[in-house]
């Protein structure tokens, strides 16, 4: 679980590091990464509604050639998706810690 969190943070850092290379493709990639993380959260029944809304808003902004807005929205979607996955992992760890040892 800790390895997954580390990989997710690494992914987020890599995406944020590409901010100076703002292109249609880079923003589109960020949106895809946010969708992927959101799907990961949904698999464990922990996807946040706000993440889906941010992804849809980012796609709409990208379709309207509002690159800066799409970039900001896709980054917010990435952060919320990451937070939802992190929260689900932490909640599972806390739940396991509550189980009495045999």
C-alpha cells in the first residue's frame, strides 16, 4: 500500500513538473491520468464525485481551446483523484489496525 502511495505521488510530481510545457497533448495526458486515478479510486468504491466533474470541465475547456483553464482543472482533478485513492488506502489500514490480533 505504501508503495502505491509513493507511485501515485511520483506520478503527480511528474505531471506538475510538465507545467511549463503547456500544450494540447500535455493537458490531454493530464486528463487521462486523472481519469485513470479516478477509476482506481472507483474500483475500491472510493471515487469522489468532484473528481468526475473536474475531469468533465477540463475536457470541455480543452475542447473550447481554453488551454490554461483546462490545465488548471486537470491538475485539480489529479489532486482530488490522488487524495481519494490515498484516503481509501489509509482507511483500509486504519480498519485493519482495529481488528484484534488472534
